[in-house]
C-alpha cells in the first residue's frame, strides 16, 4: 500500500518535472494524462506550503510582536476550521465584506500593528525570479486548507454581502479598458479555450464556477508556487490591460464574492494543483 503510494508519487512528479522540457525524442504525455497527474495530492507541493503558512501564521511580527492566532475569519477569534468556506463575508469590525486575503491584511494591521502599505509591499512571489511563496500567500493557503472537504457556502444575508455580489456581477459583465474586455468576454461561453486552457463559463454555468473555485488556492506548476484568488484576479486584470488591481480592494472582493456565490455547494479540494 505504502509502496504503491510512493510509486505513484514518484511517477506523477516525474511527469510534472519533465513536462516543460518535453521534446520530440521523449515520451509524450497527453493533456488528459497531464491533468490526471495534477489530481494526485501526494505529489502536490502545495501541501508543503500549508506547513510554511502555519509557521508564518504563528510567527510573531510587527510593532505589537504578535502572531495571527487570534485573527477572526468570521467564526470567532482563532477559529480556522470551516472559515474559508464561508468567505467572503461581512465583518462588523471593519464594516465591510472581506475575502480571505483582505482579512489577513486586516489582522496583520490590527493584531501585529503593521501598516497596510507594509503588508501590501510584496504580496505575490515572482516566478520569473524563482521566488518561493510570500508569507501572506502561504498563510492564505494554510487558512484555506482548514476548510478542505467542506462545501463553499459564503453567507448572503447582510445588505453589504448582497451589495458585494451585485457589484461583482456588474464588474464581471461590464466591458472596460483599452481592449474593451469584460470578464464575460473570456469567461462567458461554454467550452471556450485559449490554447489548451479551458476558460470556464462563470457567467451562467454554476458547474464551471464550482469546478474552478473548489481548487483555489492552487499550486501552479508552471510558477512553482501556490497562487491565490487575489493573484488570479490581478492576473486577469493584467490580461485585460487594466490598471493593477489593488490587493484586497473592494472591487477584487466583489469579484471573488460573485465567483464564490456562483460556486456555492462545491466541496473544497485543497490544495488545488493547476498547470
Ligand atoms: C482575455 C481573456 C480573459 C479575460 C478578459 C479574463 N480572463 Fe480570467 N482567465 C483567462 C485565462 C487565459 C485563464 C487561465 C489561465 C491559465 O490557466 O494560465 C483565466 C483564469 C481565470 C480563473 C481561474 C480558472 C481556473 O481554472 O482556476 C478565474 C477564476 C478567472 N480567470 C476569473 C476572471 C475574472 C473575474 C475576470 C474579470 C475581472 C477575468 N477572469 C477576465 C483569460 C481571461
């Protein structure tokens, strides 16, 4: 049994490691085989990022020399189990809707005494510089993983939660920027793809939104790091040639609210792993 698992792990890793350099002479891996290999949790380096995130979460930092262990993600201070599955949600103490990552910023400011600018100075690892995950990326992975196996179920009771959904939906369908793209331009049709990437129809297909959202945050093989939803929103804004999306901004949270509401009911399978 054990032997079998190790064998599969080695095989999947070998597939992943050789894929970017596949030449004509080497054995070809089909796109389907590649996707199947990405399902193998034993070979998912994202699991190590969960451990790094836990260490970061429990590290004292900032002028207040505090850890984040008392951070309230909506289920009470320090309660992580199931919290991510119910984000974004309204928070009384900030009087706004927050997603996982904006909430991490809030806690680093409030509990650790850092400024927002300090926290946001470097949020994403740069894959071109071979960087490993930043502290906030790893912590997002750690907190999210405590909801593995639970259905996505963000609340929709508070007026501000309903507002965030509406704003997110409007942003999703509104064309803007120099290319006149909306999110729906690329993610509004069934079976649309760019090269080999399936784009997903988040406009009308609950199924597509669910399939996508249940594996975020995700280990991104081609980047060698875990990527979060804030980074995905930032990247798609860049693809639309829009100005940089501010980390944890109301617009980013609104888009994540829309996607999460569309994906309601999907069971989280974390950490995800994508090409
Ligand atoms: C120009 C086309 C384009 C536009 C416009 C665009 N995206 Fe994307 N999006 C992509 C591509 C391409 C990918 C897949 C990237 C990859 O796999 O490398 C993607 C990936 C995603 C994913 C993750 C998919 C997965 O399988 O996990 C989400 C979520 C997403 N986009 C949301 C959005 C949102 C929200 C907007 C609007 C703010 C948007 N996108 C605008 C092209 C676009």
